[in-house]
């Protein structure tokens, strides 16, 4: 149930969202007035479309000035005091009333409109409420959506950070393209990684000392930076190998081949692009 005694959410009074609200309201009001002529502008102003647009723009800017002043007061007031929903609603009503009175008086005395003042005030209140409440409602929904999205993103990031923090020492976590943890493998048990379209195949030694494969939705480009520190190196456009598991590096007619230290024979190709780097890493760490 909606509680009018509850404080309003802070996103309604942030500097950024106040600027968005004022800008959107001004744009909406300008378009609305020039399309629907709610104040009867064509009745009291015989002018071309260009002059009508210019005049209405000046009137709208003057009216929006009320919103700007009001929101600045609200911004600084909210820094020291809480603002309840019923107070926020009252604040909006005052904005509408002040703007409506300005428009009514401007039309009556500034433009010499022949209609009685009460009729102009009534018409101005109805129109101003529509001009203000529609964009306010749209922006409120947008701010609420953005706030919920930011909260979910923050919760998700914190969850992943906690997952990373509790990883046992010597384990390599692998995340999918959405950042969800899918599998953790002991560094010494990981053999190689093979690219496959939008996926990668993770090959490792399982608890039965057999080679197993795990399909992960991600790509080498994304996971490579995190693996370099663990001696998992790129040897081919489609392969990364655990340099700690390299047993043999041999040269054949079609290029270099890597044999891994596994119960079963596993050969990985080395492309010319990565051959020099692979040689340096293996010789430097005395893997061969």
C-alpha cells in the first residue's frame, strides 16, 4: 500500500535527474502547446506559425523558470530535511498553481484576452496540470526504472566479487559472457582451451585422471587477459594452452606442434604468429 508519510526516494531530488525533469518538461510543454493550442493561442495571437512558435517558446521558458526555481529550492531543502510523499505532492500542486496563474494573467492582461479571468484561470489550471503531470509521471517511471537497474547491477557485481573472493587458492574461475560463474578448475589440471564460434571448450583432467571437456559461452579474447598471469598462453588463433602441462614441442612440415603431459595423447597446433612467444615462454620457464 502506498504510504504518503513515507520519505520520497532520493533519485527524485538528485541534481542530474532534476536537470532531466526540467528539460523533458520544457520540451513536452513546447510541443504540446504548439500542436494542441490548449491556451487558445490562435484566438489571441494572429500570427504566422513561426511567430507563434517563437511566442509560445518564450511563454514556456518563462513558465519553466518556475519549475527551475522550485526544483532548486527542493534540491537544497532535501539536503537538510526529508521530504514525505504528501509534501512532494503538495509541492507539485503549488508549481502547477503558480504556473497556471502566470499563464492566466499573461493571457488576460499581457495579450488583452477578452475572456473573464475566472474562466482563464480554470482553463489554465487544467492545461498546466496536464502539461506538468504527464512529463512528471513519465520521468518518475524512468527514474524508478534506472534506480532499480542500478541496484540490480550493484547487487550482481557484489555477488560476483564475493564469488571471486571465496575461490580456493589454486583454482581458476571461468565466467560466461554474462559474468556468471560456471566452473572452477585447478590450475595444474587445466590442459588447454579451444575456441568454437561463440563458445570455448575447456579441457582438463578430472578426478578419474581422464580428459574432460566443459563448454562455456564466452570467447578467447575476453578470457585471455585473466589467464595470462596463470601461465595459460595463446598459441593459436583458436587455442590457449597451460604452459605447465607442455611435454613436447616439435617442428613438423605444417608447423610447430605441442604435446601435453596427459594420460592420453593431446596435440595442439602452434601458429606462426604465436610461435616465437611460445618458444620464449617455454625456454624461459624451463618447461622443455
